[in-house]
């Protein structure tokens, strides 16, 4: 397949997602598959997309969606990837505040644990 045809197919797939009224691609759909995000979505019953949570009940285990993706690609289907980090959990992508210690027992726990 020519490169221009691939670009055209990718654009058509992206427009198809928008036409469906869906502005957030499901990471388990064959045409928008994202391996890590799909595994997490199946496990958690939904996914984050650009900081928003989208609950979704997946009726099959992860391998079903992976196999569907592989069939899609092997039959010449195009996969339109989401922007990098689009499926990140908001807290996971936020930078940690400098100088702030979170969790653990700090010096208090160390002193008590040492019998002091």
C-alpha cells in the first residue's frame, strides 16, 4: 500500500471516530488499540483519556482485544494512535512537588523502630 493511501486511511479512521460523537478513542478498539492502556482498562473497568475517566464494562479478557487488534492489522487495517500520555491517570502524570515527603514514617518512624 502506498504511503499516501495509509495517510488517507488514518484520516478517514480519525474522522470516523469524531463522526460517532466519540472524542476519546477506546484503547481496546482494534483501530485505536493501545496495549498498556487496554490492559489497564480491562482490569479497571474503564480508562482515563486526557485526564477524564470513562467507565466502560469490557465483556472479554484482555487477550480477546489484543487478538482483535492483531486481526485488524494483519488484514491491512490502520491503527490511529492517541497522543503520547493521553491514557495516563491524572495523578500519575502530575509532577511531584519538590521538598514534600509523602508516605512512609520519616524520622519519627526511624527513631521508634530503632528502639529510641
